[in-house]
C-alpha cells in the first residue's frame, strides 16, 4: 500500500514539475518588448501569468534611487522604474492609474544633470536624458534631493528641467508613504 502512495506522489510531483517546466519554456519563448517606455525597461509580456494587477486600481509607488551606475549607461534605478511602467501597462493598467515618483539622491544624483553639465563632469552626454523625458511623458514624476545637490556642489540650474528639486529624499519618502505610496527601494 505504501508503494502505491509513493508511486502516486512521484507521478504528481513529476507532473507538477513537467507542467512548470513547460510554462517556463513557454515564457522564455516570448519576445522582449517595451510597450510604453521605449528607451529602457524591456519586459516579457505574460498575460496568462498569475497575480496580474487590477486594471481599475490606482497604484501609488515611490521608488527610492540612491545608487549610481556606470557613467555611460542608463541609471539602473531609472531602468527599474521604466520596467515597472512597462509591466503594469503590458498587463492593461492605463497610465492614468499609475502614480509613480522616482526619488533620486546619493550616488545617483548626477543622473539628473542636464547634458551640458553631465558632459562637463563625465565627458559624455547624459545617457538618462531621453529616459527622463519619456518617463515624464508617461506621468512618472522624477525628483532629486536638494540636499544631495548641495552635497555634490550641483546648482539647481544644472538639473534637467523635467526633474523637480525637493527638500530632501528623506522627507520625500516619508511624506509620500504618509500619502499612501508604496515604497520600492532600489
């Protein structure tokens, strides 16, 4: 009798992993797409995957972006914001339901400089400029910590005009969470 139960268990487990592997292989066959933010944040659209966002819900999210990346690449934190927009819109959530704020500070601060000032500092145009413009068009608010600007000796006039200067990232995150935003630390 025990062998019969064991055999049934083996068949069930094998069937589960076989179905799982088929699903993974199927997901891996899907093309990478950028449904909304074209500059960055590629995703694989998976309309039949579990735990899809509700298309009628408003999503309030604050992204905490303190880390830098290579000077010649898009800031990884901004890339993640773009990916999040693309994931939600690929699942059918309209941009009007996405209330996203990207709080840039710390080592990430140079990413919000104008091309002219980024070029003065790094010798190249800012690779984040087009992405910041595209995020702005999608309704994502990109802000920079005024304290981080001061710490880096960056005048406010050096900030990309699509980026808002705020009092401090520490304040931004607290105020936005108090307003019901979900924190995504990056």
